[in-house]
């Protein structure tokens, strides 16, 4: 966490001046509201557009225009093997081997594909543990998977909630629930970061507990990828899925991704939902009768790679590869820590909200969630009208995400001033 500094505009500008990543902001388009650059703190919902995205898309449009179908093999970035261009940068972000990751589809599609392989319940072992207030799409996917296998979601799903009066799950309670489920547990499927509170879960310990009890461990990393350090291979995670449009800045509804640990990815006998693009690349055009998957996560592909979304994804990942997750994390801790200090000072004067994101920096990313005590939506509307783009979650949470790639300390300071102005006028 950033050491305590004077909470002034001058201090914010000084922190920006010494920020080693300050020039990366210039590589993004910042939305403009009423002639001024917005204070954009919504990268946890949709990341900003990198300026290199347009050229990346135009290149593929040019190859399509000039080469037609030959672009699959003759283009600047041949489409047939395009997904390989994203493997290394993705592997660096999630802590994996290149063959353990694949850019494809959208998040919930990938989640269903993974559960087709890794949720294979029996009459005795069929339960799924997940966190309360999981994003609704995860809940729907888990419910439907249980039902597809003939189980009632009421009995198959174990939902974990914080203790009464608390907002975040205790790590010890997660592990205790896994141990209690024991031989009935088939899968632990949690978020890497809870979208509502911003809490980061201990994926390594959760995975170890799941394996100790004979269950699989998978994670939805939508709010973790590109935000917090990950070591999926070393943690022995069975599978993970994520989207590319939040912290990875790959465009609305853009390409998602998946991780499959090598011990599973190299098991070609593992049941899966198969498609042509997941077939062994060297023999794909022979179109034999029986499916032979590629080794690694690429063996879970279904249809032709979606080149235009992947091109936008590739452009964004080039920035991550240049910066590195360690540098991003270091700035994230400083930036979010500065915001926390400002909010705590503000709240000492107004007692308007509770910060429900963990104070321990190891248990959070760049999001802080403010549980507004009253008139929260009015406060949110007030700052929105004055150029802040943040996120409101019913019934009463304001989510703010200062993203290290493009947000500044000065922006954080201005946000806190606008928030205080709103409280002074509305409370």
C-alpha cells in the first residue's frame, strides 16, 4: 500500500510525475463528456479502447479484402493459426504454459465447455461449491449444469455467504465448507475476484482443499485477469475461464479465454464437447471420422477462430506484454491505496458509506466497493452528471476501479472531491 502522503492535489500530481507507467495512458482513448475527459473508473466493467486496436482490425480487413479465403494461410497474420499469436501474452498474464491457454468464444460459453469436461457427477459425488453473490451468469451456468445431469440445483449447489454482519467470505470458512462437503463434492467453482465486493480469493489454497477432497477446482477470472497476479499452473488449478473486455481492454463482447492445466490438456481421452477447430491441426483437413483433439487448451476449441475480435484482443495484449503484470500490480497497489486514504478521510467527515472491499491489499485488486448508507443512487447520479464514469450495483453499492494502465492519481483526487461535493449537497 502507498505510504501515507498529504491528501492534496499537489501530492497527486507529484505521484503522477514519479509514475513509471504514466505514458501508457496516452495509448488509450479517454471518453469525453461535455468537452472534458471523463473520470473513467469503470475498467472493471469495460476497459478503454487501446489506440492500436483500429490498425489491428484494419489489417485483417485488408487481408480479407485482398486475399479472401487465402487469408487463412497467406495473410500477414494467417487466420488458420491466429490463436497461437495470443498464447504467450495470455500465459504471462495468468501464470501458465503457452499450451495451457486459449483465446476463444465468450466467458459463459467457455464455462459450459469446461464443466462438460470437469463436472462429471456421480450419485455420490455431485455437489458444487460457489461463492454467494457470484455474478448471475455463473449461477445460471452452475444451475443448468446440475439440472442437465439430473440433479436439483437446490441440493447440488452449495452457496457460501459471509458471516452475519460481514461483507466478505472468510478464507477459513471456504476451506471448512470444502472439507465438510468431502466425498459429496464434485467441483469448486468460484470467482478469482468477487465482482460485487472486489475480494480476491486464495486460489492456491482453495484448489489444494478441493483436490484433497477428490474434487475439481475451476475459477471464473473475469475480474481477476489483468488485475491481480495469477499462477494457475503452479497452483495446479484444473481449469479457469475469463472474458477479455474488462481489464484486458479487448472490446465489448470481445474474445474470452480459458486455461486447462497440462495434466488435463495432454489427456486426449478426457471427455469434452468437440468441434472441428479443436482437432489436431496437422490432420484437421483430412476430416477423419473420429475426433482427435489438439494437445493443450486449444483442444477445447469448437469453430473457426473469430479473427476480428481476436485482432482487437491481440492489440490489447501487446500492451500487457510490454508493461508486465508485476509493474501493473505495483502501480495498482499505490493507486488504489491512495484512493482508499482519500475515501477514509472523506468518510471520517461524513460517515456516508462503508468500504466493503478488504483492507488487506493482498485480498483485493484495483476495485473498491462503497456500500452507501443512504441516498446512494442520488450520489451516483450526481457524480455521473459531472463527468465520472463508475458503476452502480443494486441495491446500494458504488464500485470504483482505478486501472493502472490509464488512470492517474490526479483523477483519483478529483473523484474524491466530486464525491464529497455530492455528499455535502445531498446529505
